[in-house]
């Protein structure tokens, strides 16, 4: 497969064949991420360097300006992005056991942060224990390739927020571009299913996607959703 991947950069047929093979071998989103972290992989380019700095600038100033006291993140990853975050209190959830272990080790001396393994199929939080002022989804939605996984994720994400949901994602139905990537118009889900939530702001990417030169550019933007009637002072 590694040789085929190298060839795929140069030969269109090899590219097509590589795409077919990875799609057939794709184990599902949850197992894909667990396997990736288990082999020593990381959360991806978007969680490192200038991409991560841009994400942190936006979310850190949002948290400060809106006096957000608590943050919950669905899909916290390996914690590299989190290492430059400034949140008063934080809960990180992820479907990968290895990612949670990495974060637990990395932030073991930080009493403001907790991490839990998230199993979408069995999780249920009727009592609202895992709730925060702000629910975050950074670079996750376009990795939810299965419809049922996507639907549960969106439901849990919006249920976990008292005041705001901040999403950093693509928002177009351009389908699967890799076995572990499926772009969706997630704002449609919010309009149809997230009663009481409105899109307050869209913040464009500092490195907007350029199809002619995709290297170093990004398809995701920030989307800030606000809950009707939520007041910052009584939370
Ligand atoms: C590209 S990484 C982003 C990590 C982090 N949010 C960041 O910005 O650095 C995507 C993360 O989403 C997690 N993930 C995948 N499917 C998920 C799901 N259904 N629920 C929660 N997290 C999920 C993966 O395990 C992975 O850690």
C-alpha cells in the first residue's frame, strides 16, 4: 500500500486504485482513529503549526470576550491543539482510547482539564452532567463518514452546550475525498434539528482553500452558534 500511495502521486490509475483500496480497507471512523493513534500517528496537520495557531487565536479570544467559564470538546485528539488553548475549565472527549490516554498523560498536572472516552452508541446524559458554556468541534465533522455516527455526534454536541457551539469544519456536500474524509453541509443539520440555536457568526479561514494549490490551505471555517435566551451571567 505504501508503494501504491507513492505511485498515486504521479500516475492517475494508481491514484484511482489507491482510493479504491483504502475505501475497501477502511475500518470505520472510530477504528481508523484508534489505529492511527495506536501506530504513533497524530491528530493531523490542522492541529499543529500555523493552522493550530489560527484555531487557538479564534477560540481563545471567543472564550475571553464572551466570558465563557467552561468548555467541552467532542473529539479532543492528541491534545496538541489544546496545549495552546486558554480555557478556565475543560472536558475533552474522544472515541479513541489512545488519544484520551495521551491527553491524560500530557495534562496530568493541570487540574482544570478532564478527559473521558466517548462511546456515541452507549453514551446518554439525561441529567446534563457533561455540559459546558461552550461545546467545541474542531476538525471533526468532516471525519464523520458514517451517517449514524454523524447524526449522534451532532445531537450530543448541541445537547452539551449551555450557551454556544463553535464548529471548525467544511460546510459543503462535496462528498468523500479520502476514505476518512466526508464533507457535509452541516449547517443544514443545525437549521433542521437544533431547535433554538442560531448561527451568530462565521469566521473565514486565514488560509482559505485553493483547489489549484491545496497544500497549505484549508477547507474549514469557524461557525459560531448561539442558543436563544442563554445569558452569560447566570451560568
Ligand atoms: C483531526 S482530529 C482533531 C482533534 C482536535 N479537535 C484538534 O483540533 O486538534 C479528529 C479527532 O476526532 C476524533 N473523532 C472521530 N470520530 C469521532 C466521534 N464520532 N466523536 C468524537 N470524536 C471523534 C478522532 O479520534 C480525532 O481525535
